[in-house]
C-alpha cells in the first residue's frame, strides 16, 4: 500500500494491541514502547478510558503512530478521528464501517478470517487486512491458503501471536506486520512496570530485525 501509515506498521513489524483502563498510564506506556524501539500503538476501544487515552497519546506523544483498534461501528470512526487516530483496525469487515472509513479518509485494516471476508474486503478495495483471530483461524496454513485466491492481499495477523510464532508469520511475503497483546501485559501496566514493557518491545524488535536480516 502507498499509505505512509501502513508503511510505518510494516517498518516496525510488530503492533502492540493495548487495553488501557486508566488514562494516567497512556503517556508513560507510549514512551516505554518508544524506548524499546516500537513507534506504533493500537489502542483498543474496549474500556471507557480508551478514547481519552487515544487522544492523550495523539497529542502528547506525537512520535508514536496512534492506531484505534476494535472499531466496530460507524460512530466510533468519527470519534477516533476526532481523538487524533492516524489509522484504524477492526476485528472484522462491514460495509457500514467501510463507508465511514471512506468519509474519514484514514487508512483502515478490516479483519478477515475466511474467503468470504476476503471477497468483501477486495470488493471494497481493502487489500491490506488484519487476519483475525490468526492462530485460532488456522495460523499460517490458513493464511497461505487464502493467498491462493487472493494474491493481491497483504495481512497483519493478530490473535495468539507472540515472540514464539511471529517469525512463522513474518516469513510470509503477504505479511506486513503482526499484532498482539503480549507486548503490553495487563499486569505490567497495573504495576506501572514500564521497564518490562520496554524490554518486551526491544525483544520483539530484535527478533524482527534478525528475521529480516
Ligand atoms: C486483538 O483484538 O487484536 C486481539 O485481542 C489480540 O489478540 P492477542 O491478545 O491474542 O494478542
């Protein structure tokens, strides 16, 4: 894709999928990721604090690319745009959200897991998608099978991805990056253990660098 935001996800290789319960952690969390070499963050809309966290990071930590995740309704699209999201990820595909994303004019990675999902995404011109839930939907074998009929598609596999299997995904040429929550464990956030987040980010970035040579 020609979109610079997608190029940044690709360059980073790993996208931390983050659940934030308390807006107070937003800035130190984003800074901890940056310190470990990760300059993208997906903030999922799963808690009341998510929108404020997104807005805070977008304004106070401009070095990190802010991605809104778990966007499932058209109303959330305008809200995250207003909050300063630079890209949007959804767990699935819907024409309603596709239309809202067109109006918002932000890059969008809809989620796909089946051939029918891919047909709808391709019909809408959405060629870069989240593959979700990656491991539960059959992992690399399913992804390779989907690339048969859809060779033009690129994917960000997410769901059950971690340091132990990210190499299997990144080895596939149709994979631009992987996403996952393993990079920001809930207990590390609860304990404000930013050194741990930085260490996990470093490990992931070193693994990506080693795989890409
Ligand atoms: C997501 O929405 O992308 C998933 O919750 C992330 O999956 P994981 O927790 O298995 O990494």
